[in-house]
C-alpha cells in the first residue's frame, strides 16, 4: 500500500510539471499569442479585474510599446519657466531660437535696451521648431520627424503652441484667436468684452467694450494674452489679480479707471457712520450754521 501511494504521488507531480511546460511552449508561439492578445483587447472594456487589465497591457506587442515609450521620452523634463515642452521655436521676426514666445518677448522687448530693436514675436507666424532631444529643425508638427518624440502632449496647430502639462486643461478659443487654460466647459466668450470669462460671470458682469484689450491700470501690461490671473471688477474694468491685492494692501479700494469701489464697502460705511454718531460735536460748533 505504501509503495502504491508513493507511485501515485510521483506520477501526479510529473503530470503537473509536464502541464506547466506544455503551456509555456504554447504561449511562445506567435499565432497563438497574437490571437489571444487581440481577443483580450477587444473585450477590455468588459474586464472587471485591475490585474487582468495590467496583464493585457503587459501582453501588448513590443512594437506598440516601443512607439508609446518613444513618444513619452523626456516628458516634463524640458522647457522653460513658462512651459514644459520638448521643442524650441525659431522666431520668424529675428530668426533666433527661443524656448517659447514669452522667452522671446522678455529678451527682445522687456529687457531690450535699444528701443528701436524692441518687438514681440508674431506667434501665429512661427514656421520652424527645433526638437529638444535631437536638435532637429523642422516644420511645426506635434511629433518629431527625426526621433519620433512627441514635442508636446497638448498641441494647437492654429497657435503653433506646445505644452506637456495637460492638467492645465488647455483649449483653443476661435473668438479670442489664442489658446487659454482652465477647461472649455468652465468659460464662455463675451463678444463685447472681447475675451473668455468664467461661467460664474456669464449672467452677472457689466460689459465694457474691449475690457480685456487694455493694459493693466497698475503695471501697464497688456491684459489680453497675459499669463497672470486677471480680475474683473464690479464696474466691468479689468486688472491683474496681484495688482488688485497690492492696492488693497495699501488701502486702495477704488477702480483706478472709474473710481468705483472694487468690493462691497457697506460695512466700511456703517463703521464710519457709527464713528460719526459716537463723536460728539464740540460745544462751540453745535449752533453754527453755514450756507453753501
């Protein structure tokens, strides 16, 4: 009896080893592998287990994985202080190379000593970009024609704009003619004001003709394409949010353009009225009257 039990044990162990070996041989055959992967990908929307989804990703063809890996090489590691991107632009105005249009404008306008040489880049006329990974110069396109890397996860053909930080929710507004951030569904375009405003202002802001096509009344920077946050005042005029906060820190609460209050001042007026009420009129002036 003991010998029969041992024989059954070893026979079962050998069968298990043979089954595992035979399964590995089948999986190494290309036709069987390809059919299995295709079938799994077709029904991936119905897969409930995260482990099964990860398994399908691992079973993808090497060629597909190589293409995806190449597109993502260097993501968010290249660029400047303004944008994370994997390309530079050649300015059509001065033919020099810069990381982005803001870098060009800072060098050729803000920091330019010679007034006769100051200029901004015409962003829509950019025709050439240089890949940051292989330094290949080419026509404007999202994927480098030389090394195959994606030069920007967000790419706008109209603005010639690249950006890897897609969490900004970039979108192109045809009415503005430029790309903006924050998500298309969160903003609307006001034709009279000439810009995109938050949906919170859609039914409650006073329209001012071309309010955004003006310079900030404090720092005198052009507001329409500024990269800083902009505040729409209750009077309808606009200015940089940081400039408004600076004014408030210096007890300035009126619009620099029309002198209307920039916020609800009712509590301030109540406090002033209370101070007047609690301050008695000096005795020598109580019966005085003045004709105006």
